[in-house]
């Protein structure tokens, strides 16, 4: 996680593994747990808190992609695309 945060992970791995795969997985687990709490009759605020637990990870992974894009030696448009899509994907996961 430290290497990701510092941008030392290759851009493709940072984006696809940490933002898309692990971010989506964390969001699915948190959503299922939040829905479980709601259906069990727990207070809504608990469900909201559980639903938002992946948010710090998504922010950290997006920052890692952003910093990895700074070190990317390939075409600049791919670095820009990865930055944009990481921010959009993380934002969508936090809302959906």
C-alpha cells in the first residue's frame, strides 16, 4: 500500500488491480453488509457508515494511480485517461 501511495506501482497494475478490482470488491462487500444491516433492522446510520468504509481506500488507490501516472513512460494520453477514469470510478463506487 505504501508503494501504491507513493506512485511506485506500474500504472496499469495500480489502475486495474487496486482501483478497479479491489475497489469494486471492497464496494460490493460493503454494500452487501450495509444492506444486511438495513434488512436486520439496524439504524440507517450504521448502514451508511458501513457503506462508506471503502471510501478511504478508494481515495488512496486513486492517489496512487495519479502518482503512478506521473512516472508513466508511455503515451501521455494513457496517463491522463488512467487518472480521469480512476477518479470517475472511485466517485461512482462511493455513490452506487
